[in-house]
């Protein structure tokens, strides 16, 4: 039984879409008509993670709504379900509204609804409503629009933008608290302003969240690995990373934080004289330069994500209230 928005519903009394693989069912979406001539995806479940089952079911639901001439396909998920929120944003749905306190109220109808997400510790209180016009072209994207980010609950917004800043929690929290950003330029403007005002400890946290240049690529995020040129199969001479390792050690002993710079596609060999020059800076100037470069890196990542085709990730592990 599903408790949502003040109702308790049995999803198996509604129409459904079944995904099959080699004749065996591997996923189910249940669809409920809504009074506004819309179609609600009431539940979405996939038995095989990483196979695109959730994507195909969501696409099929959109086709079903379009064939009925409907102008709205929608669904809700809880505020703690960060994977599901990311999934729907990547697949062209937009945040229609956030129903603050909706899960708290629905818990009176279904007391078994958990109060806290056991995996991420987020209190389960709100419902995030997503919607899309099924008659419009699919706007799937690798990164959500700022309009959607401005509407998301704080934890979901933080999870969405964290990869831009290598998951520096303190700095990301400041940005989320400074919403609305309005557009991408607004987000970056707020980021630069926040970077200039960071206290020393949070500035170091932001810088140290980034990997050392020339360190083990296996421990890097996908974007850091690409930025440092490790995606280039030819690679660079071993002496380059050895030299960088020695300079990084000297730098960190001198300043107490990692060397970070906006590489901007330059070979790591060209970073060596830049790092040597930074060693002649005083600590305050060097920390402020590094923090500013962290935001420049994020700005470049945002631009690249906008140009990137949305990856077909695993289906959302959604267990609605």
C-alpha cells in the first residue's frame, strides 16, 4: 500500500507496465490517472540494477501519457531518496514543487514509514514532485537545471552540486544556503563570492577535497582524472609524476594544504613550473588563489556537463512511502 499526499492507494489496482528480459519480468511501473488530465507514475521498480530497466519503464510511461493526449506526467519521491531524485532530473523531469511535511502527515496513515533514511541519515519528511509534458521533446541532461536546483530540498541540492566541488561539504552547504541562484551565472557568482569570504579552515577543506596533481588516478573522481589528463592513453613520462610528488610534498609542508590549480587541459609537465612559482607566494595569497581556482574548476566542470550526453545510469532504488 502506498501512502502519499494524504491518500492510501493499492498500486496493483491500477494499470501497469512490465519490463521483460528474455521473456522474464525485470521491472514494473504502475500508472494512475489524476484529475488534472495527467498520469502519475505511482511506483517504479527494477529488479536488475544498471541495466536501464528504470529508464525504459519511465520512457514507456511517457509514451503512454503522450498517446492519451495528456499534457502532464508526474510522480513523487521522498526527500531522502537522493538516487531517485538524481535519476528523474537526468531523465528530463523537472521539480514541480516540494510538499513540505507531506511524509510526516502521511505517516499518520501508514505508521510503518521510516522516520530516517538508514543509509544517509536524512530525516524523511517531504515529498518532491516531478513533472514533465510528455508531448514535449525529452530534455534529458547530465546535470540538472539551476531552476530545479533552486527548488530541491537542501540535501538533494547539495548532493547534485557536490561533484563540482569534490564533495567539500562546508563550502557546498554555504552555496545551498545562498539559494536561489536564478541561473548558472548566478550559481558561479555566488560561489566566487562565498570563496572570498571563507574562513581559513573551510578554505583548506575546499582545497584539500581536490586530489593532488599527479597522484594515483584510481583514487580520483571521474572529472579529476580527466582534467589531469589520465584519460589520454599516451600518458606522460614517469618523471613528471615523480617530480610533482616531490613538489607536492614540499608545498604541503610549507603551506599546510594541497596544491590546486585550474589545469584547463594543460599537460601535467606544464604544471611543474606553476607549482614552483606558487612556492614563492605567502600563505594567505596562495590559499586565496587555490580557493579561487577551485571555483574555476567547478565552472569548467559545469560547462562540460552541460555539453555531455546524459549517462544511462542504474534505475532509481525508489521505495515510495
